[in-house]
C-alpha cells in the first residue's frame, strides 16, 4: 500500500508516495471541493494514459496522491482514494442505468428525472442508489463519463432465461449472425470420386454443379486437360493419402489386431518409470483401447515408451468423443457427411450434429465446413437455429425442479448437514467464462489475470442442476453486484428463498436475509483443511461444513466446463451469441442430468470433497469494493444471528 510521506520529509519535487507509517495518514473527509479536486486529478491521469484497465496503475495512483497532498495538504493513502473512486463509479453506473431506462425522461432545464410515480418506484426498488437523482443529475457528469466510460461493468448484455417466456421467442428466426467475418470456402471433392459420391454436398448443390459443368464444358475442356497433366504427381499423392485414411478410419475389421490389451498391460507393468495406479498409468490404459495405439506401443523401442506416453498425453484430448453419429474426418477430404434433406428428422439431426461440433468440441466454422462439406453460411445458419432453440428450451429446464419449501434430500439424509442446514435450498456462485471481445471494448472484460471473460452467476440445487443463471456480465463485475442486480430486478424473476430459508454463498457475497455466507478471515476452502489439518474452533468447524455444502456449485461448474471446451476458449462470435452459447451449454447440462443418471462427467464430480480449480479468492478479495450498497443492516444482523446459531449447534454436537 502506498501513501503520502510525512510533511516533515519534503523533497525538492514535493511529497511522494511511499514510506511512513499507517498512522501518518489523515482521516478521509470528502467535502464538495475535495471531491471536485479528486475528480479533476483522476480525469488528468486518464488523459495521460495511466488507467490501462478499469482502475489506475501504480503511477496513476501515486500522481493522484501527490497532487492531492499539494493542493489540500491531506495525506490520503491508496485505500482511501480507491474507496472514493469506487463510490464515484457506483454513482456514475447508477446514473447510466437511469439515463438508459425506458419510460424515463429528463427535465431540459434542471436535468432531473421526469416519469410517473409508479415507474420511479419500481426502478428505485431495483436501483436504490438512484434516489438522489430524481431532481438533479450527479455533479461533474462529463468528467465522470471520461473517467468511467467504457471501463465499468454495466451488465447491459446480460440475460437470464427466467426473464422471458415461450411467447417472447415467437417470430424470432435467428440470433446474431455467427462467424460473419469468415468467408465461406467449401471444399471441392476429389475429381477421382464418382459424381454421385461427392461427399457433403446436398442435392441442390450437386444439381448446380452439374449445370455449371455442362455450361462450361466446351470452354474448360482444354484447361482441364492441361491441369490433369500438371497434377499427375498430386493425384498420386492423393491416392496414397486416401489409402492411408481408409486404413485409419476403417471400421470393417480390415486392421489385423495382433496385440491384445492384456499384452500391452503386461509390458506396461514392467516399466519402473510408470507407477501403477498413477495418472500416467491410467491414461495408458485408455490409449490401449485403440488397436493402432496397441500396435505402436508393442512395436516402439522399450526405451521410448515413456516418452510416447507423455507425447500422447499432451496431444490426445481427454474429452470423450461426442455421439457416434458425429463424422470422423481426419482432414483427408474423405469425411463422413450429413445425409441430404430428405426428411425433417434428418435435417434437424444434421443441425444438431453441427451444434455438437461447435459446442462439444469447440470446432470453428472453417473446420466444420471441411468436416460436413457444407458452406460457412449453412453451418452458421444451422448453428443459429439450434442456439435459438436451446435458448427457448432454457426457460423450461433452468428453473427450480422441486418446491423450495421442502428440505433437500441431500441435506435430510446426511447427519453432516442435518439439522444444521435444514433451511438451505441451494448454492450460489459466479464463474468466469472465456470471452472474445473487440479491442475497443475489452477493458471492462479484463479481470486480474488480464484475460477477457464474462462473469456468469448461477444458482444450483444439490442435484447439480442449475435453477437460475444470469450470463453476459463483464469479467470485472463483482459477484455481489450481479447478485444484488438479480435479487432487486423483478423482471429477472429470481427464485427467492422462502421466508426463513436461504442459499449458501461464499465470502464474496453479503450475509443478508436469504443468503448465508461463511466467517471471514477464517479457514474456509476445502484445500485449506486438507493441507492444514482438522478444523479448530467454532468458526472453523462451521466454515468447513458450509464449504463442503456449497461445493456443489463448484462441482457443477466443473462438469459444465469439462463437457464443453468451447467455454474455455470462446471463438470470435458476437457478444450476444457468446452469452447465448453459455445459456445453451447450461441447458444441455440440465437436460443430461435429468435424462441420464449414469453420465460419466457427473459421476466424476459427485464427490462433495472434489476440488475444482476455481478463482475463489479473487472475488473474496474484491469484496472490499463498494459494490454492495443499499443492504439493510437489520438483514445483516438477522443472518449473523442465524450463522451464530448454526455454528453453536455444530460446536455443541462435536
């Protein structure tokens, strides 16, 4: 932390930031004149380029602190200045929401708000910070726009399935055009193939190609002959490649299986460098399912086998193949294809296959053009169609599946949780999903790791099903800010816990009515207890049980990201489409959970002590930001008492 040096230690350039004791700083008292000076100093640093992200760099804060000391003679440290900065950001964000709200006008003379009392009451209920703007707008609005414009998370692109019904989708034909900047370059089948076997072309394209060949046969005959002369060598290479591909992709038993899995395991057990039962050992067992891998393993020199295992681990995806109907092209221009549109069922099935390719394996438009032998426009159109259908389906699948008044079976049947958390109805947390953002819009999407993400808030039950989501928030948005937005905004239809019940949340959220958080500054996360031994004391014991119960939301995110690699590396779709991709993935997640009780991903993450590599601490540190506003102190006291009651019960029953 930096702060202004003592006035008794001046330098020729004036006081500097750094050094001194915490007791040297003055108490922050922000008068109107001091606020104006602070805003002007912040505005100057923005113009100097010292605000590369949503806040100032070290040089910017140092310059502000030094200049403020010169003008006011007050020593405010960086934390005090940041708190004021966060308060101004909240004021500006609230005004922006008010300014863009439909049905609200402004007085041309005073700048105050003009609207009926009912509209104003509903808006203020969701945005209590806007009460002060009924008669006059915030002071220094132009400077605040310069400081915070384009850098503050507003959630203007966010969306929740619960805010719409099926009727809202009537008349909708598509979402944003996906991959609009990518040119369609369909791949021409090899000329050596029979015309009726041109793979991947629908009947309309085949007929068009026939007409085109007939109309140009007299002109192009000579060119074709010349090309055949020059491409003789290439044709030979193509023929060889085709034979190799046929051998690799053959499913008719043409490959003679000379080695069994038992033979390979016997050789594996003889390697001292591979520990039996280790991840490397288990990965080798998976590789031995492939006859080609078994042939390679038994043929390669024994001194190179460990290197081969390491190579296969880094180059072979652990993601299981999506359904067997998905084509198995290896880039040799001999892919499987979607049948022509002879029946509606086949058309829909083909569209779903293309959607699986985009979401399941994160394939880009160009790759799917090769795989299905369809144009980029066709791939994009079907992808949009399926994305729209899944967005519509989300309104039915992403919602509470059991009454919130009942005690969840997961709690009722486990003495670890019952009766302590008998009033808990679910868990809430946020997760960061990869986002592709244009350079001019990236600042509010860049978090602490300097990568662009969208922050997705989710509610889940104890069966790992999402019951509410709000996707599309900028990556810098704090979890508590998103939660309060969802809770206060009636249009989102948030599934509020019944009176006396609550959701479990982490320390990044306020401990208010309906939401129970852990004790702060006390061990909380499961790895902390695994590394540091058993819980000691009432607060740690409470935190341990609370963390184990809340871990269901972390495991749900783990299943989601393991199943859909596209969430780890989002392609260059529009921001709206990226948001709907997240919704679509969560919809499929719920559908699989409801229809497949033995899914491999859910089995993997069923252990309630499973550790998922989440950025838990990031938002808990950021909880000191002034994003939590308007929370009634009475509500906080009620939940503090509830937390104390549960902690005492756990402590007394130890």
